[in-house]
């Protein structure tokens, strides 16, 4: 392989650093599986564990409304999760709101294209002609051009 060609991650990082990443990923998978096995599927679907240290489990939740719902159930969740070996020593749950990132969000289909009526078009053109701001006037005229 040439010196300037592609390299694997293993060749770029020291072995102990790479091992920490691999082992952290494995631990996270165990927590996620334990979370899914211990709580309602409805709850496990909108929150997931991201860290468990010193008896404190950190959960990320997709919405603030769901996070509030989880906070109201903290004591019950702690009792449920303590029964699983992966969460031995669990004393506290910290629930944080973390919406899905832009790239991970589901693709939203655009809604139906809305058409302007001819009456709306005439009204927009009349307003555009009476406005002294040339940029706003031009924008309104472009909007009116979209009318059927």
C-alpha cells in the first residue's frame, strides 16, 4: 500500500485507544439491550441509555414531553432496572432531551403544493405595487406569479 493511500483506523490509533472505543461500544449495546428488556416497549422506543457511571444512568429522550413522562416514572424505572444485572448499583436516573440529529431524522415528505386563487393573486400584486421597499415588492410579485 502506498504511503499516501487509505489507512485503516487500527493503523492510525494506538491499540489501547482503539480497544477503549470497541469496549465502550460493546458496553453501550449491553445497556441498550438491558433497557429494552426491562421497560415497556413504548418507553424504550423513545429513550435510550448513553452512560452508566457511579450508580447514575443517563438517558437521552427524543422529546421534552416524553422526557417529562419518564421523569414522573423515575422511581418505578429504577426499581425495574435494578433487577437487571447490567444496572447493578443503579441509584439515580438523569433524563436529558436530545432530539434526533438532522441526518438521523426520518425524511419528511413535502405536503401538497398549494395554489393561490386569482383573487389572492390580484390582492398580492396590488399590495406589491403599493410597497416602497423594492425587495419586498419583488418577492410579493414572485409569489403572485405562482398563482394559477
